[in-house]
C-alpha cells in the first residue's frame, strides 16, 4: 500500500473540466503511482498505479447524516476509477487550528448503494482529512454534531472565502450588479461559477475567517444600492450557491473597494476590485 509522507508532497494537476447545465465533472489520468492534488477541488488522490479519475459533486442526503449524528463539513464527491487504483484520499477541510484540537470532530462518510459507513481519519493535517479508501463511490467530510454545537456556541470561526461575480450591465438603468458570496474555503470555485449564469468571476484575494450564524454586512462607497443590509453566515455545501449580498453600481464604475464587516463593525475582508478591461469585454461578449 502506498502512502504519502511530508517528504513526498503531492504533485499538482489541473483536471479536464466538463460542464453540462450546472453540473461540473472533473477528469484526470494519473501517470503512475504517487500522490496527486487537484488544483480546483483541493482533493488529493494517492494511487498505486496509472489510473484515470472521474469525479463530480453530488447532493447530500442530510436526513441520512442526521440519523448518524453527522452534518456536512464539505462537498460530497462521487469518485470513479475503473482500475480501483486509489488507496488513499485527502479531503480538504475548512477548520482553524483551534477547532482541530477537538478530537472526533471530523470524519469521512462513504456512501454506496448498500448504505453509509463512517471512516475514521488516518490523519488530520492543517488542511486535509486523510482516509484509507476501501473502494470508490461517494466520499464526503462530516462534522460530529455533538462536538460541533459546542465549537459553534463558543463562536469559533472557520476558514472562509469571499467570491465576487459581476452581472452584465443594464443599459436602461445604467447599473450593474456585483454579487458577493460568503462561503467555506473547501467549496470549489468551479462549482460556484457553474451556478452563476451570465456572470463573470472577479478574481480577488478571498481568504477570511467567518463565524456560523453571525451577521455580516457589505460596504462599498461607490454603491447605488446594497442589499440586504445584514445577512447571517450559513455553512452551506450546495447544491445551490446564492449571493449573500448584491451591490448595485453605476456602469461607469472602473474600480471599487468592497468591505465585509462583522457584528462589531470590524473588517473581516476588504479588496479593491477592478471592473474594467477584459471583464467588460467578457460581459459584452456573453450578453444577449
């Protein structure tokens, strides 16, 4: 059996993407034995030989999890590898170091046609949960509810991301909408982009720390309108990813500074956003 060590970091790869409607699938052929990390999902596959991987995200059955005292802690990945060459899987988590001190918080569920089993981690690193793979089907990271409530009641943050999507300008109103999404870090950008039809992703530094059920507000001096004024942060792993805030801007806005603040009016994220050049060209190309 092949396992990774700290002296053997995984090789990065960018998989082939295929999007049908809003469903994204990922494909990659591992050239030989070793560890391989997907740049789009953060998944790490440890394989014993050359093999082709095909994986997608699928919807959680939360009622099934709750009966086992679990709740989603990341996307659920349906993984196929005809050669059954995968022997170890690393799933990215969104925990801070303080939360990782809580033993038993994270585990992995393996869902097949025969039911669901819970896999105890071989290792939990600062970024991933490592499990041995019995055979491939659906794998997902879960929290233990009993431990999770205690952590969230203490208002421990998770590692979050702020994603920005610009919608085409409205020629009648001369306004454009900048959508702001607050999400956990282990939700793949490709999954979110597939749900944001007719919008362009604005690349920006996205990392921040967010607390479940805490209220946040978005601010932008250039805004004509901002809605809602406040919104609670919900830890949601799909299948839909709706904007947390909508910022309405004049179409001639070239750049804007967007800030997200918590209940104490402390800045948790801020970025100066460029709304010119290729972004507008892309929007004009995609607009009807």
